[in-house]
C-alpha cells in the first residue's frame, strides 16, 4: 500500500496541470514576518470516497500525503488542515524569509485525474531603523556658509522597498536627491537616499529630516539632524561715548566697539600698543550686536594714543579691526637739569633746564638763590607724547657772594594745565692742606705684628679723600671719617715680609686738585725663612747604606736677617744631640731676604733607619724658629732581632707557629730553609715554612731537628738557626720477658726507655706500687737485680716518666716456683641449688708453675666428664688458676656430702672442701665503704658474699640522715656511684643481697657518707671535729630507745624467722616436685615528692597502686629470673655506666712468654681512656650509676626498662 501511495504522489508531481476545476483556489498572500498564514485549497465534491492531495513548498519539496496535523520538518511550523476529503489547507506558523515564494496544491481524483493550483507567499519585512551614514541621529552638523553638504539616509533590511521623503525646516525637498537599493540573499533590501545642499546663513539652526514610509505595514521612521552654519561677523565700528575727542588729564573716558552677526559669536576686545585691555563684550540677543565698552581715566600717556578694536570668530581667517585716538591736555610732570653740579671757585659753568612732555607747550623760568633771573630764548620740541621745552643759563662764580661753598638754582616749567619745578645745588670746590702720618715707630717690626697708622688732612671742599699705598699697591682696608674740618683715615696693617723696605704712603685728593697731596714713611720687617727643606747632597739619592758616609743639605729660603742652621737626629727615647753643619751658601735675594744652605755629614747605622733628622732655622731676633724633618731610609742586610740561635720547644701532637722577626731594608726578597743541612721547599714532615714563619701541625718526635733559614735582600743575607725540640712522654722500648726461677736464683730484669726531655731517673721499677732501687740505672735504661724468693715473686712494673704526658708502664713477672695455695673467697666457700638442678663449684689457687686439679666426692676421685659431673680448668693469670666443677641433677644425697678440690704441682699440694646446700638466703655483703665523693655524688663499694645458690643482685637503700624518706636502687655490681645528691649533706646507706630465687639477705648496718660542701670541704671531717660532749644526752636517749626497739625487733624476727623457714621448706618441696612454678614479688617505692618536703607515707588506707610500682619476677625451673609485663616500666633508664681505665701492657708491647710453659694471658689494646658499653654485669668493674634528678622533684629511683639495662637490674 505504501509503495502504491508513493507512486501516486510521483504521478501527481510529474503530470502537468489538469483542467479539472477547483472549488477553492489557493490565493497569493502577503504577510508580515512572524505572522501565520493559511493557503486554502479544495476540489469539487466527488462521489468517490477517496481523493489524494498534497502541497509543494517554495523550495520544490513535496510536503507529502498526510492527514490533518503538523507536518514533519520545518521546525513544526507547517501543518495540514482538512475538514472533508476534497479539502487540503496548508498552514504556516511564524513565517520567515525562508518561506517566501511559490507554493502549489496538487490533487488526484480517481476518475477526473490530477489537478494543480499555485499561490505565492510574499513575506513582508517592516523597517526597523533609519539613520544617517556619517552622522548620529539628532546631531548638529557644523558647516561653513555655502560649503557643500552631502547627507545619506540608510534603511536596512526591509521588504518591500519603502518610500523616502526629505524635509528642510519642515518643508519637503525634492531636488538633488539620489536613491539606491541593495538586495540581500534573503530577499531583503537596504535602501540609501542621498541629499546634497549648500547651506546659507539664513538656514542656521534649520533641521533636516529623512522619513521612511512603509505602506505595506504603515510604519514610518524618521531621523533628524540640525544645521550649524558658520559665517564671519561684520566689520567693527568704534566711537567715544558722550565726550569730544579732546579731553583733559584726569577725566573719565569711555570708548565703544560694535560688531553685528557671526556664527559662532565673535570675540571683541580693545588693544593699546599691542597689549590686550581688560574689557569684555556684551551681546544684544535681539539685534545680534556684540558691544565692548572700555572706560579709563585719561592721563598724559593717553595723548595721541591709538586704541584698536579687534573682532574675530573661528570662521574668519583674519581679525577685523578699527582704530580710535584722542587728544589729552596735561601739565609738565617734571623738569630736568643738565650740566656740572660743581665748579671751582672763580670759574663759570653752563646749565640747561628741560621740561618733560606736556600739552600745550610749557614756559621755563629761572631762580638763583631765591632771586628771579632773566633767561634767554626757549626752544620747543614735539614728541609722540607731547611737547618738550628747553632753556640754557650761564653761572659766573666770581660775580656771586658764596656761602657754605654752594649755590641753589631753581627751574620752573608751566602751561595752562599746571606747572613743575626742580632745585639744583651747585657746589664750589676748594683744595685741602697737605696730609700727615702718625702711629709709626722707629726701628723694625716682626712679621705678623699688627700696627695702626693714621693719616690726617685738614680743610678743603669737599673734604679730602685719603688713600694708602705700600709701594705702588693700593691698600683698601682703611677706615675713613670726617672730624670737624679734617679728614682722618686709619689703617690696620699685619706686617709681612713683602713690606720690608717698602714705602708706606698717604695721598689726599679732592675735586679741587689735579694731583694728590702725599706723605710717606719706609717700613723695616724681620721674618723667618719662607721654607726650610732638607735634601740629600747627592741628587736623586734618597737611600743610604749602613756604614757608608752620607750628607744632607738644609736650605732656608728667604729670611731676614740671615738664618742660623743646627741639626738634630731624633732617636726614640732620646732628645737627640744638636750639631752644627757647614755653611755652603749665604746669599741675599734682594727684596726676598737671605738664602742659606747648610751641610751635615754622618755615618748611618741600622738604628738610624726610620728616624727623622731635624734641621732648625733660628735667629736671636726672631720670635720663633722654623724646623724641617727628613726621614732616613737606611738600607741594611736582614737581621734577626732576637738572640740567634732560636730554640722552640713543643710537645708531641701539639701544633706551633713561630714568626721569626727578621728585619731588613729593603724587605727580605727570598727565604731558603734547611733541616739538618738539607734544603726543603715549604714542608718537610709535619713542619711547614712560609717566609719567616715556621709552623708545625701535630708534630711528632721525628720532626725535631736543626732548621736554618737564610734571609736575603739586595744588601746582604743572614742565617738564622732554629733548634726544634719536640717533647714527648717517655716510652718503653724494651723490657725483659717474664722469668721463671727457683728460690735462691739471681734474676736480672732490664727496661729500656726513650723520651724528650731525657731526664734523670726517667726509668723506674715498681712492685706493688712501691719504687725499687735498681742496681744499674741511666737516663734510658734501668737493670733490676733480684734474688728469687717467695717474697720477691710477682709482678714488676717498669715506669717511664719524664714529666711530659702520662707515664708509661709495662709489666713483667718474676715467677718463683711454689706449691699451690687455695684462695679462700666467701663467694665460693659453698654451693647450693634446688633438687634436680645443676650446681657449680669454683676452686682458685696461686701456684708456679702450672697446677693440676683433681676433684673428689666422699674421698672418691671424680673421673673425667660424665653425666653427673663435668669440670674444666683455666689459667687466670701467671700465678692464678681456676677449676670449675658442675654437679648435675642435684639429689637429697648430694646435700649430705661435700666435694673436695685438690691442686698439686711439683712443689706441693693444697685442697679445700666445699659443701652442697639447698637454696638459701644470700649472705650479708661486707665492708660497705665510700670510695669517693664530690659536691653532688657519692661512690660506694662492698664485698659480695655467698649468693645462696643463684645469681644475686644488690639493693641499696639510702636516705638523708635524720630523714624518713628512703630511696632504693639495685645493681648487679659490687660498687655504685650515685649522682644528683644535695651539696654538703650526710646520707645513710644500707646494702642487702637478693638472689634470683627471691631469697634476701639482711641489711648491712647503716653507714654514713657525705657529699662535699660548696667549698670542697668534707662534711664528715667537720662532724668528727664536733665535741663528743654535745652528743652525750642524745646517745643516752638513743641507747634506751635502741634497747626497747631491739627487744621488739627480736620478738618480731623470731616470729618472722619461723614463717620464713616454713616458707623455704614449702618452696623447696615445690621445686622438687616441679609441678608448681614459684612466683616472687619485689617492689620499689616511687614517689614524686618535692625537694623541700621528703617523707615516707605509711598510711595503710593508701592502695598499692598509689604507693609503688612492682616488678613481677617469675622463677622458671631452670633457676633464672624472668621479668613479667615489662610495659609497666618507663622507657627512660636510670643508670649510666662508666668504667675506669683498664690496660694490660702498653702500646707496642713486645713482651714475649717463651719462658712460660702455659698460655699467654689475654692482651687488651692500650688506650688512655676507654669504657665498657652496657652489657651483662657479671664482673666487678667500677660502675657509675647516675640517679637523674628533676630540679622540682628530687632524687628519683623508679621503674626501669629491662631492655635498656641488659639484665643489670630487676
């Protein structure tokens, strides 16, 4: 069906118009863009039920066969409207320019065939704007008169073309109009219309309107502009207002200038002499006349003055002007005299009087001393400003009676407007009397003296002018005055050498004289030399060589009288000796005085270098002398300022720097260094040489030697010897090996040493710290002769000490054969362990040579290692041997028997029996003592005893004496150093032992030790000096209390002892059974107290957590203690360990043991300061335990992190 429909539509399109009639034909339509239109189309009614119809768009596109509704495409603006089958209307909404064109309705009737009908859609676009292409709407166009003006009016994007009408001042214009249209692709037009006119001044202010009339839409648009026609004004006209042009000075005058028209309005101003006057124009709006009125008061300067009126605007290329002048009558303002103002008595002079310009001309009259005089003919001269008058008068002084040497003449000029006069005084001049000089003395003056001289001249008219001269030079420093009928001039002079033998002259002069009157005197001046200079006698030689003759010349230039010369050599710390030289020149230079040359001869020395030689120029008549100095530059070879040779002493390992003070002139140019006669450059070994500086860095003994430096300059050279001595501590280079001898043998021990300095008794033998005299001793060797006995047997120390550094010691041994001797140590006197455990017995002996150990049980020899017993023997040192026996799987039977250690060698036998016990309490430590104390530390030590069958630690309890607060510290060592203690304070110490099974020994008796005071004094010594009598009452009270406490304690201990024994038996049984693991508790009190308040709070109601932090120790079946829950302990540790120096042998030890039949003892590297890192503390080295003290808390002992202590504390 769809294919059939398409075929029908194609046929409708291809078949030309049929003749069938339409009932309704589509009609052409014009509509405004944006409106909606409907093309109607309907055919005649048909009996057929079906008719096919469609529309073709303006682009030739078939819109298709559709039922009523919106058509696809075209933005949904196209739709079919259909009320019955024969009808098909096309509706287009919101038409636009794309819709403009031809549309066709096509219908196909089944029997009548196809029919077509066309209609056109004309889309109307109304004008939206109108404007002038070159001007803005409602603008003003400024244009000169008669210049062409072209206006173009534009109406863009309009359809169809509108009608354009031009108006000038509301009147339609039809001439000089051109119109054009431009069609766009969208069928719209842009219409332009141009109007050409030549504006006239009558059209000034007229408006021009362009109107577009769109008949299709009835829209009218207009654009307006206004003409501003520019044209020049008329020529100006000028006049004097209200008065004639002849005026008098002082009257008010007004002049006016009129100008008509002009666009823009003209500027109208008055000018006089080219300068613009202060006036402004006023416009009459009705007549368009611009008037500028200038008013002024007439004066003589306005007579015949020309006033100019200028008018112009921007449209006139040149200003238009008009001129006006007036005549002003005025009197002469003043008169002027011409001629001499003074005359010699008896002579005649001519005088002229002239008036300034006036109008009309002035008449001149004369008056002499108040008497009217007859005048000669007057003359008049015209000037631009008026008329000048002139008159001459001759004055004869011989015909007049003159008073006060002067005559008064008055000249008067007058006209109808007024008069002016002036008086003039003519002076009669008379010469003065001759001048005279006062104030000079006879004899001479010194340079620098100040004198006052006076010159006086009497009489004269005018008074005489006095002038001073020295030689021919005018002196201007005078002070002149008139006193009575005399002229007086005073002159102050500072005398200088240029005035010597010069004439001092005073001249008196006035206008009555042709030559001055003169008075003069001659001056005599003494002065020191103008310059004093020293120079070498040989030209261009400013340097002298030591020991060679030298000469200096002193020149004293320009002195009066002749100078006397003396010489002085200015040495330091010395006033110098004055010498007289030889005069080589003495001449007179005329006006400059005398010149003198003086020569001094001398032999320069090294001490003269750098000093100044002074030349003194003097004379008895002078007030002062003049000096000159000359620095001596004495050349000499290098020289060492200190004693040669130089000795430098330095310690080995130190550094030094020696700057040799070697001076020479000129400075040293080259340095050559030698050591032991061998040259080297800059460095040899650890010695460095740079110029005069010899230095060393960490010098060694091999750097010592004799150094020689040769310093050279252009004059000579010097050799400086330096003995470098390197001091180092004495060293042992050789020592005898250990010697094994029989009793009674003679033995020699030899020790060789070196050192710097090599001092007497540098080598010494010691035994047990006591020095022994050797049989053969020198600085570097000591031989010790010994008789081998039991007493002489042992360790011998060779000490090398020369006072530098630390003494060096090395050991050797005299080993005298002897029988074994058991060492009875309380720690090894018995052994103990639990049932099933393993006990260890230790046996130590002294013997030479090596011993053989044998172990017995019940007098039965224990044979080699088996499952029950194991033992091993070791050598501790040359004379000490040890054997250890392990007894495994302890049984009850072992507790009833002893083991016996037997030690034998070729010289004898010794034995000891050691019992085996169940685990028990450790024994109380012995001999608690203080080994050292400072202001805030105390070191203590004690002797450990039997440990009860397991490893033991030591708990130290200390407190401040007579206080209750107690500190607890524990360690595995047998010594302890406590820091952070109070200064000058006595402490109480007690020690007890705790083994790994929790058994505890009793406390030792309290021991009291003190820290030092601030001044380092031992507090214990101060306490000992106290009188015993002070303590008698206290001792009695304490004794009574002690007895009572003792009774109570005994009762308590008896009860506690019973309980302890019961507990021990229970624990032993548990250990034997092995099914229960023993747990012990051990606590340490930790308090955060203040320093000033230390106490012990024993209230029972305080919980355990408030009192202490406890350490849980679990005892495993193997007998070792294990810490439980270490997280309860703080991470910061309590102890710091330090070890004392420990060494065997010395660096470079060459000891051999070829004579010893047993292994060498362990050898540790020598170091002057070495320490043992924290480790398992099973030895007995001196340790340092530091109790860290918070300044706000005090001494602290608390929980410890076991991982940091490595097993030292529990």
